[in-house]
């Protein structure tokens, strides 16, 4: 069950950049990935690789001031509410060009930056290390070996999360623009999609929403 925390970082007076909508086609893919494993086909994967390869060159332009608010709030209050864990192995799944790296590495110095698009990873700046091209539906890690999985505007593959997350591990879920995030789901949907019994906390910050999940 998800417990809502009070909002401590309000929404800025100015809105996020234009061009985002709750009915974005990627929202359908996000929901399918979370609730229908058979919907993640090779054809859909290839199309998404092609799409994000073409977006890689100017992806960093999305890193506008205020975008980091839900990430930092999740790392602060969300992790504080979660059970204690070593948090040594952390993977940013669907990390694109490492756009969030500078906000994550102070907490996770050995962060693995993983994305489906090779062009995204090639576009990363030199400070983004440990880059891995892989599919979030089949992470190249052993069972129960990851302390923290970060999904920031990324697809959720619940069966794979269950497989790789350590017994005391946590999943950090962020929609950087809340309901207008193209690849996004409400925290309660994430909780519902995860197999087994989970607990967690959720809140909003700036334009975005976040939740942190752990096995109960």
C-alpha cells in the first residue's frame, strides 16, 4: 500500500515546457508494459529504439530548471522512509543520455546508466560513466542483485523488477511532469502492477510526482 506524504516543494508559477500531454502515445505503451508482458514485442522495441535514437542529439534540452524537484524529493524523503539497505548497486533504467546523472551520483556514486538507445548513451557527457545498452524488460544482472532501481520517466517491467531487486531493495519511480509525463503512471498503478506485497510512500514536488516502493 502506498502512503502519501505531504507536499513540501510546491509547483512553480510557470508551467513545464509545451508539447506534453496525458494522452501521448507513449502512455499506452507504458501501461501495456506494466500490465501486459506480451505487449512488449520485438517490433515495438525496434520502433522505440529508432524513435529515441532520433531524439538523442537534443535530449539534454529537456533538462530545464525545476525538472529535478521530484527526483531530489524522492531521494530525500522517499529513501528516508524505506527500510535500511546497503544501496550499493543502483541502476538508472531508461536513463537516456544520463540527463539525471548529476542529481543521482551524490547518493549513488557507482550508478549504472542503462538505456535501450545506443545513440542516447553515445550522447552522454564524459562524466556519465558505467553506460550499458540494454532493455529494461531483460536487465543484464543476476537475480536479487540490485539495491536500487530508478525509473525516471521510464517503462515499468514488474516481473523484471521483482527478479533483480535485492530483498531489501527499493524502486524509485518518478514522473518528472506528473500527469503530463508521456512515459508515466500514477504511483498506485505502479503498486498494483508489482507482483506480491509491496509498501511505499509517494508525493509530488514541483511539476512532478514520485513514489518509492519496497517489499512489505
